[in-house]
C-alpha cells in the first residue's frame, strides 16, 4: 500500500491556487496601469485647459457699463476707457502734458491686452456723493448760519484720478479743501432773506461756485455735477434778532400788498365811475337826440296838418296858450285891443 498517494493531489491544488493568484495580480497590475494612464491623460487635459484659461484671461478684460478703466503697459498709462457721452476727459487730458499720448476710448465691453505686460485698473463711473462738515457763513447783512453742503461728482478721467488722487476718500478730501472757500465766498454776497427764501439767487451763486470748482478740479480727473446746501442751522444767539427781522419783513411785505390792493381798488372805483358817467352822458345825449328828432317830426306833422287851415291852427295855439297861462285866479291887465284877447271880444 502506498501511504503517500494523497500528497500529489494537494500539491496540484496548491499550484493551481498560486497560478490563479498570479494571474489575478497581473490583471490587477494591468488595471492599475490603465487607471494611472487615464488619470494622467485627464490631468494633462485639465492642465492644458487651465493654461488656456490663464492665457485667455491675461489676453482679454471686460469694462462694464458702470465702470471706467485705466490701462497701463509696464506701469505707464496708455489708454483710458470712459463713458460714451464723456466729453470732459479729452479737455482734462489736454491740460496735463503727461497724458498727451494717452488714448481715450469710449467703447466699453470686451477688450484685448498684452499678457503679463498690460494691467487694468477699474473705477466706478457712477455719481459719488461728497458731504461737507458743518461750516459757518455770514450773510451780507451780518447774520450767521451754520450749513452743511453736499455735492455729486464723478470720475471723468480715470488716469489723472489714479495719478493725482488714487481713492474716493482722497477725492472727497480734495473737494472739501476747495469747496468751502468757493461756496462760502459766494453765499456771503447774499442777504439772509435771499439765502433763506430766494432760491433763484441761491442757485445762481451756487452755479457760479460749481463752475469755479470744476476749473480747479479738472487737473484731478474729476468733475462736480451738482452742489447744494442741504442743512441750515441758525445759531441760538441770532434766533431772536432774526425772528424780529423776519416779522418786520413780513409786515412790510403785507403792508406793501395792502397798499397795492388799495391802489387797485381806488383805480377800479375811479374807472367804474368814469365808465358810469360816460354811459349816462351817452344815454342823455342819445335821449335828447331822439327827443329832438321826435319834436321835429311832431312839429312837421303839426305844420303839415295846420297848414291846411291856418286860422284853426292860430285858434288852437291861442287856446293852448290860454290854458297854460290863465286860471280862475288869474288877473290880466291888457289893452282891450290887444291881439291876445281877440277871442274874448264880441262875446
């Protein structure tokens, strides 16, 4: 009996298992290699895409409608991009010799640039607001007020703005520096009544101040669009005197209005009386004219009628005269031969 007959079978099974494991490891290795190659291709594609995006983003830039831009090449300003209706940028550009070769572009949107050489700085094109600190003024009639001003301004030349000011806060400080003197000087030419109640006078001096300020700020690359006084406070020491003065002014105005009204009333009454007199005179003249024409017509009718019998006409006229001159109490002394009494003769 061969007692070792079972061992070869066990070796065979073990060998088969080893071969299977080897084949599995080889297959697994191939899959890993394939996965690595796939991952490398994906990484390569992503890298290429990123490189492309990086290159594209460094070749183009976008200026939105609410932005202005300063374009530099190696730090030197070459171009500015402004609003389409901006006509002040060229004027400000010509004031500074440093910007004589700077190109002004009014077309916003997509633009191309040189990668790694060109840099773009953007600022807002919206209106910005400056609010002043409280300031004291003395009107022409020596009344003191404390006022606050505000102004609306915009960046008209971003290149000059970036070079001269660099930020909105510094721009507000610059406006505060020049605005106080200009505005206060203009307002000081007004009386207190003009300053408080006459808006046309106030707006006129503020318009002058606005033009003067824009001449000074042109070299800063900004421009004021509007300036106004939004808060006025009367110092306590002046309240009583100002109140009395305002009452006196109101009373003077009221008296003037009453005087003008009385004058209008008197003129109206006089005109009416004159019109009434003219109407009455015209009516009397017309009535007398009509009465005269009627009497003439009546006389003509009488004349035509009595001309047919003169004796009867004379008799009728005499009787009419008797009726008007003689009554029961009348006493007449006349010669008996008087013609007036001829109808009393012979019974």
